[in-house]
C-alpha cells in the first residue's frame, strides 16, 4: 500500500511539473530542474510550479493526518479538521483582512498580498484558543465539550463571514469568495515557505503520536495503563492541528474532504492501527491534493477551477459510497 501511494504521489508530482499553460515532457521537466533547458522553462518549473507542488504536498498530507488524529481522538471516523473550528476561524481572519483591512488601516502592508494569509492564520489560532478555553473543565480538556464548542465556533464563524460578504465591495467579494473556494494559485517560494515548514513540523508530530493514538483505541483507562495520558494527547493533537492546518488553510483557503475521505478510506483497507494508518494517510492526502490541483489547472484550461471545489465534487460522492458500504455500527 505504501509503495503504491508513493508511486502515485511521484507520478502526480511529475505531472504537476509537466502540464499547464506550457506543457513539458518528462525530459523537459528534468532539464528544467537541472537548469539545462531554456531559461523560460526553468523559470516555469522552478519558480511557478515547484512551490505550488510543495504547497499541495504539505497541505494534503497535513489535512489527512490531522483528520486521522482527530478521528482517533473523537473515536468517530466522521471527524475532520473543520470540525473543531480551525478552518472557520481562518475564514473569519481572511474575511476581516479582505473586507475591513483597506477601510481600517491605510498602511500599504495592511492591504498587501500577505495580509489575508496572516490574518487567516491568526484567526485559526484564535479559534483554537477559544476552543481550548471552552473545552477545558477544571483544568482538564473534555472531548465532548470540544466537539460542541467546535460546532458553535463554526456557526459563529459562518455568521461573521456572511456579514463580511454582505459588507464587501466587488473586489473584496471576489477575493474572499475565491479564498473560501480553495486554491493553490499564486504560490511562490516566499508565500509557501512558512506554511510548508509549519505543516512539515505538524506532519512529523502526528507521525510520532501514532503509538499513543493506538493506545487511545483501548479507551481512557486502557490508554493510561499503556502509559499514554489522554489529556496530554488531546492538548498535543489540538495544538498541532491548529498550527499545521491553520498555516496551510491560511494560504490555500478552505479545501474540504481531504481530511475526511483519505483516512476513512485507508482505515477500511488496512485497519485502525495508526502506526501504518498515519503515514499512509499523509501519502494519500498529498497524492490526492496534487492530482486534484493538476485537474483544477487543466480541466477547463486556460481557466482554472478552485481546487477546493474539485475535491468536494470528487470527495462527497466517494464518501457517500463509503458510508453506504460501511458495516452497521462502524460509524458510531
């Protein structure tokens, strides 16, 4: 399974570097990477497509691995990163920067290209902090309270984003709508560097949590007997989801179903052991988003589809099939 997903990711990555407004063959990509092709081809591959590919790989991997961790934490295969309000908080931050930034702050940096991602990341961290404050009861976090707080945060964020859309001018409305649909367009090394580093750190952290997540399958008392502190694990999962997913979503916008479909499908194929499920989810999520981005760039070329729309169009029916074919009681 791991070899197959690795080959799929490699093939998708090579295709992502090859196709676009300028199509290159396999040899053309190789020459561009080594700097032996025409200067324009080198710029296309190294400066335009390579950072976009890196963002797709890290974002897809961190979304899928965060979904895997949250599904183990909530003991529910329907959980995903959007459930706890991190994505919704990022949407509020992006909406505030896009709509209110030009009106409130006149400085040039306030309306720069970096304003919306930075505000989105701040919104994701703020949502995670509120979630934690509400979920903690007498100093100990409660999974049920976290779930309910996430539902409330999503509802509140939806209302705030709706107000921002209502108040936005045409330019702000288009920018915010495009961000909420999810896209990897405009990726440069300067834009993707920080999110890629934070996502990579979260990927490593989720991978190292695998033994503890396996112990959590035994229940809280069983996990403690196995040497795992469920409260500490809850704090670690929530923190890394906020950092990793928040950083990625701040740049890409809302990309749905990657963190839901990938771990759920792999769990049906290989079982619930996180030592195998977690790294395979990272590979599967990265491969899915890379291939989806290739489709977003090429299906309606020269126009570009929002990749979040494409993942939802593919992921929602696929997930319905998974749910329909699941065993009775397996989703509870």
